[in-house]
C-alpha cells in the first residue's frame, strides 16, 4: 500500500501525546515505525522489526546521573580514542554496544566520553585515534552521495562544533580516516567562552556514527566568565541529551525504509531519551544555585525543556556563549546541536523532588536536599556580557537560500536540498574574509530545520511568514505578516538557528577567522545525509 502521510501523522501525534517527544513546528515527527517517504510502499513488515523496548515500562529515577570526567586541555596533546564499548543505559536494561570517544589511556570495556575543558586563546591539540571495528553495525545506505560500496565501511571525521578553526582542522566531511589511523588537530580557540561539542562528520555516515555514540562536550572558559563567579565544580552539571531505540535485548536499533538499496529514512525519533547516557537518571543537589550546561546531541529530535514545579529556567547563554543578561523562560525548545547555559535556583525546593521534562515526559529528577543554615547563598547575576548588535548596514551581500524537499525517483524518493543543489555541485557561496553578510533561509518544507554554519558565529535578525506556494510558482514573495524579532534567548551569539516552515529566517554573519572551504547544513542528521548540506568557501 502507498505511504499515507495523514495516517502516519495521526500515529506520530499519538506517540507524541504519550511520550512528549514530538518535534515542534514540523510534520515529520517520529520514525520509529519507519514508513518510507511519500510515493514509496509502506515498509518494515512486523517480522523484520525486532521486539522493541518501550521506555515507559522502565522504572524511572533508579540510576544516578553519570558525570563525565574532565580532561584539561591546552598544555599537552590530548589523546582521544574512538572505540567500541559497552554502556549501561538503565539498571534493568542489558549492556548496549556503542561507539564512544574515550580517553586513550582508559582501556575499560565500559569507558565513557570525557568532557574537555579549555581556555580561550590557548590552543587545544587533540590526537583523534580511530580504534573502531572495520565493520559497521548499523544499516549503511550506499546510495547516498559519498557513501559508495567502494569506500571503507567504517570511517570518521571529527568536527569541533562551534570552534573557530582553520579549514584543515574543521572535520570536513571528506577528510575522513579509517580504523588504525589517527589525525592530530590543533584548535586555536580564539573565541569567547562557550559550550562547544565534538561529533562525527564523515560523509554519508554521520547520522549512523553519531547515533552509535560519537559525541562529546567541550567547556571553553575565559576571564570574563570567571569574573561572574557562576556556579562551578559540583554545582555545574553537564547534561547531554540524545534519544535511542532499543531492542528488548538492550541493543541499538536504527530503522530503515525497508528498501535494501535505499534504506535511508528522512528522520529518526525514539522514546528512550538519554541524559549523559542514562534513561531517566536522578541527581542529588543542594538547595542552592546550579548551572546546567545542556547539549541536544540527538539526530533529529527537538526537546521542549521545563521544570515540573513550573519554576522558570534562567537562561544565561546559548550556542556561542553568554547572553547580555539572564532570561527567565517557563519552557525552552532545543533543536539538534543547540546548546543552553541555564541557572536553576533550588533554594526554594528544599526537601523536594523536581523533574526536568520535555512535553509530558520526565527526563531526569533533581533530589533537593534539606534546607541548612550552612547552605550557600544563591546569587543570580543581573548582567553577563556586553553584546553589540551587528548593524544590517554593514552587510555587503544578502544571500537567499531555499530549504527544499524534492523527489528523486531514480534513488531515494525524497531528498532535502539547499537551493535545490546537491553537495557535490560547484560552490555558490563565496564570502570574503572579514566581510559581513545577511543569509536568509526560505523554508519551503513542512519541517523546522536547525541550520548550522561552520567556522562562524552569527546573530539572528528576524523571521517572517510568507506563502510558500506563491514563492514556488511565481518566484516572488508574498508576506503574510510583519517580521518577528528573535526570542530573547536567541539574542546572543549563535551557530545554529531554527528555521520554521513557511517562514524566512534571517541571520547576519561576520566571516572572521580563516580563509578556506567550510560547509553549512541542516543539523537534522538524516536531512544532512541526503543532501541538505552545501560547501561554502571563504576567500582571502
């Protein structure tokens, strides 16, 4: 039978209401059932899908939140090995085979990914060692560009997401290396303090390598941040969010279209949501101020984060560092690859249990200790960092980039493109080093796309609703409303911007740093793979 989008959306909405894990703004919401895209026969006969574990059947809050060990970088070369290890996602789930970035000196079968700590303007040198197996354990789509059968089955390229790095160090998708090889990168880190992260970026395999577990966090510090005396040490909690589908035997399951020649699926969502590698963990906290460093490392899933006691989240930073002042919000929507820096004051919740949620789903539990006369005072800062808006008048070019969903009956029936161009077509965006440009993303699809530019940071200008049908048929803009300014938590420096459907999202970018070839793409990894990723070249 043909794929029925309306029926699929009804099923997805039912899943969303139960799990709270649906994606905002978009219409592709949940691929756990993995039907194919429009025009393709329904896939995955029940006999081919292993029995899946449902996260709702697991007892919540029985595992303590793992806190990754920290490695201080900057003086000596840090050696990080990519290895296959075993992870325990939940007390009642068998160990799971995963791939992880591990301290090369840690040979434990249960080794986990450390957090790298670094200082601004002190170069960080990392040797990335590929010690993975030579066979992949997830379903490769060999029909995707740059993913042919003639290539090694396992290959990796490490990208320091948010880093202002030379092109040679950026983790370009074709700069991959295979098991038994390594690459040493030097990251100048000539930028403000921020929550950065590293993940795989190998052409055609990124979505599978990342899903297998290849992601980690970097906390970049500077003197300006130090002067604010924000909560640190045990009072600063890194929270890395991701989602996984697990079989009842506890193993990772990644769905396919059902077509062995073209197994790619347009998106992926799951109900087992991990925080630091655990399903619904708990953490004991004191009744005082805490700092949460949050990363959405999921392939496709958006998270609508809020606290169960309705207490506002005090957002103090986003992708590229601190805001100018804290912004109190009852809920915050995080797209894949976005980061948030949040303060939470637990002093009014002494002796209580507070859950961090997405929609209706509890993700983790804060167990707040009893009030004590010795408890530290909770001082919420009122000012953080001066941020000067880039004037629109400084832009020398405005580039229009359409976000497209197109059919390709020769291979996968659907592709996600930028300006209707494939990755391998000639470079069309060639900003000059030191120049300022406005990029406007015209979303002609039904999804919200988190667009990421390598090398640079930018500011969000506005979003404006328009009529996509009119644009597609007449190549003209028919605006439906006045422009909407960015949300307060978007008014700092960003490197990922959410581009909702039926809207034109504008950003302003100063191309500082280095000349060379980079890329921009949607950070829904399934979209990026086929083929919502394009190169750009910064000219000297």
